[in-house]
C-alpha cells in the first residue's frame, strides 16, 4: 500500500474537522463527539494532528512538578460509587484522620525530597468544618511559608462553605489569606447531573461545581480542571464537559491545565455492582488526550497525562498524542491505588526526565502555575534525584549503585 492510499483511508468529515482545528478554528461539541469515536486511519490522523498542535502550542518541552499528595483523612460519608478510598469513621483498622503534626512532618519530608508543592485533599469527614480547612493551611504556611499549597476540591469547598455561613467569595478569600495557593479541579467527574446522579448522588451538582470554580477564579484563585471517563458516560457527555470547561476558561482564564482521568475500576461499586465499563481502553485514553488538545486550544494549552491512571509507557504515548505535561511526582498517591491502580505511588523527578527524554523531548521542572523552575536541555547535566534510590533485591553477586549526591532543597523549611 502506498502512502497516498493510507491518506485516502481517512474519512473526509474527520479530515475536515482536523483541518479546521489545526487552522485555529473553534471545534464544536458535535465535532468533538465524532472525534472521540475515531478509528483506524482517522484515529492515527487524530493523534498526529494533536501532536502537531501540541508542538505549535507548547514546543518540545514536557513539564512536571515535584510535589507530594497528602490525604489528611480517608473518612468520608459522600459515598461515591467509583471510590475505593473512603472509610467509615468507626472503621478502626483502616480509617485515619491525621493530626496537624503528621501533616507538618509529611510537608517537611516532601521539601527534603525536593518538592515545591503539596496537594492536600481528604474525605468529607462529618465531624470537621471550615475551621479545620483553615487550620491546615495556617499550620503548613507557618511551618513552610514558601511551599505552594494546592488544596481542597470543589466538593470540600462546598462542604466548608456551607458550614461557614460566609458568602462564597468571602470564604474562598478567607482560605487564600490562610495560605491556599491553588485549588484542584477535581470532583468534576462528568459535569452532567444525569451521570452524577449515578456516580455520586450526594456530591455537589454540576452547577455548584461551576459556581465554586468561577468564584475562585474571580478572586484570583486558580485551579486545574479534570474529567473522569471510561465508566458509564457516552462520548457526548465528554464532549459537553469539554465544552463547559472551554466556556469557563474563556470567561475567567483561571484554569492552569486540563487533566483527563481514566476510571480505575477494580475496587469499587460502580464496576463491580453497577455495570460500568472497566475503565478506558488504550485507544480511548489516547483519543481523550488528542481531542482535549485540539478542542481546548488556544484557551487551555496545558494538557496533562495522569501517569497514575495510564502508567508510564502509555503516558509516553500520550505525550506523542497531544499532551505536554507529565503531572506530579506525588510521592504518596493513595486514592487511585485504593481503587486498584497498579502504577505505583511515586514517580521520581529523575524517572520523569528519563521517560521524557525517551520521547525525544526536553524535561522541564515547573511550579504549580507553570513557571519554569529548571529546564534540563543537556542530559549530561541532569542532577541526581533527591529521592532515595529504590531498594533492589539481588540474587546473584551483589552490585551496588553509587550513592546519589544530596543537594540542598529548593524550598527552605520554616
Ligand atoms: S471520591 Fe471523595 S467525596 Fe467521593 S466518597 Fe471518595 S473521598 Fe468521598
């Protein structure tokens, strides 16, 4: 088969949608729905087009952030059907509710391992209130004033706000005054109440998610944006969700990035008892990244790969299908792990740089707000990771790695 025969295999309608997207014309929600079904030659051209758009929008840099996830409690009564993380507060064997000293220790450890950010989220604990969220921020800021605090999903914001009695903008500003730097755009799942009523009937509705995000952006509190796919949704729900995010971004400019999150199915009600699909296939993952790039440009230009959901190798493929960011080191990921993810709790900065270089791209350590902390142009000059080297079991004659040099942390404690 000659190359022009391959090109002729592309459906004219798909070719036209891609042509428009590459020319910078805004894609409709209906066209995005069509692309989310692309197969065969259409699928390959979609990925190639998204990769080309990524190069135009972001160049060859691939960014990552050195950060630590801290889940301060796993006690939660919201009861989302896709969640394997939440516990009842009387589950003495598995429920936890970390005191402030533990949170401070986790931040101290994160800084010693090179972190510029902590991402703090927890369950909706019935005995907590807005004062608890503020105390977490004040405690961490007092101990580590330069550490960026990325904290509290719109669900947590909704819970704290309703207990506070304040106006929403006043409440969010009150948290910013206490040290909040940015807000995770999680708890979005699919922003369609028909779907949300199955996934999480007690969780905040789409309009409330949008209200919290728009209000946050309105006071200068920026956030990420997310979507969870591969469960009971249809393509049209994904496309409409992307459409809503694009409208919010046009109005506020407050999203830092978009992170598609594949559903992890192993240990939850949604898959085991409610007939959901077992998460996205590889081609769905790649289509999701590619369509996000083409649909959201030029409004949201950072498209992030979730290595926790995809794993490293598929994550590398996603970097060749429209993504420009590899997310965070996380150090202590537990929410996806407890739902059955097999991709680990931590990816070191050193590992990110290797994975990125294997794709022929340039690693860049970034801040939460996508400022450049360090660009690693020359592989020979890569610094050693601050992470401890993983323990290796050797069965034959022992061979030892050179110990890694230790450098000063970037963020000074206290
Ligand atoms: S996803 Fe979050 S809000 Fe829902 S049950 Fe789990 S911890 Fe609670």
